[in-house]
C-alpha cells in the first residue's frame, strides 16, 4: 500500500505521459508529492520524485530508441555530462537557495517560449547547427548545464532539454524529445547517486508511483511518435506556459 493518498498514483501516471511527450512531468508529480506527503522532508520529496521519474523516463527512452534510433553522436556526450552535472547539483542543493534561480529561469523560459512561438516552422525538421568536435562539445555542455539545474532545482528539466536540442543543436522536436529522455534518465541517476546514500527516498511510495509513471511514459512516447513534431511543439508550449505561471506565482508570493 502506498504511503500517502492513492491519487498520487494518478499524478504519477499523468506525469509519466507529460514527461514522455515533451518533459516537465515534475510540474505534476512534485507538487502532488508536496501535498500528499506533508510530513516528508524536502530531501525525501525530491528523492522520491526522482525515483518515480526514472522509471517512466527509462521506459519512454527505450520506446523512443526502438522507434526513432536517436543520434548517438549527441546522446553519448550529453548523457554522462548530464549525470555528472545532476550529481553536482544534488550535492549543492542544500547550499544554494532556490530563489537565486527562479528569476533567471523565468526570464529564460519567457524568451525561449516567445522565440518558439514566433517561429512555427522551428523544429519541424532536423538541421544540425554543429558538426564534429564542436557538436560533441556543445552537446556535453548542454547536458552538464541542465543536469546541474535538475539536481539543484529541477522543474521543467525535460522541457529545457528539448528546447536546447531544438534551438541550440538544430533537432526537430520529435527527435529532440527522444534524445532528451535518455539525458533525463542520466540526470535522475545522477541525483539518486547522491540521494540514495543519504537514505532519502521513500522506496515503497517511489516504486509504486514509478510503476504508474512507466505506464504513462509508455503511452506518452507512443503518442508523440505517432503524432510527430508539431504535436510535441504544441505540448511543449503548454508545459512551458504552465511552468512560467508557476515560477511567476512563486516569485510574487515569495
């Protein structure tokens, strides 16, 4: 039996679907954990969220890998860098206040969302902007930077990965979503590598929510592959809009 209200499983199912399509499932799952487990510490909430999320992101990344054959020239440098960045971010999570990040993240989100909105053809086809060693370097920097962000703060990391792969590297939204899932598995692993030795995850709750996340991730990945890049772009703009509202509200309230 789950250590919390049963509706946490529905939240994990929805989060898995959102994460698989475009990233940002933490916008559903993390607030649900905060409400459903009021007695848990911040470290337990973050660790349990990562434990549930990695189940769904692993499932969706495998689905994408089978159906889209991601560009390993991007994934291989990005994923290890994302793992290292997330571990570093999780280690620093108790040292740096979240309020430092909110205004910067909000400004970046608004800028990138506006850019994406004004360019409806952006991300419809893959036109890589870098090649060779430069491509490898840029992919690694994207992975390390967003991995650190995921470890220390987290909301919307999957959506940020998709946006970076489209705007910085030149992928179509569908291919970007597939590569982003693999990198997101690495960021979750990196954070858990810090949280698990601390005894932070609530294992029963995290694994039960993880099972629901798996189902949502599987359905979401198949939906994205069937509907294509334009559907992923539309879903991304919705997720980014929700994230902007949430971060904006946090700033006003704080």
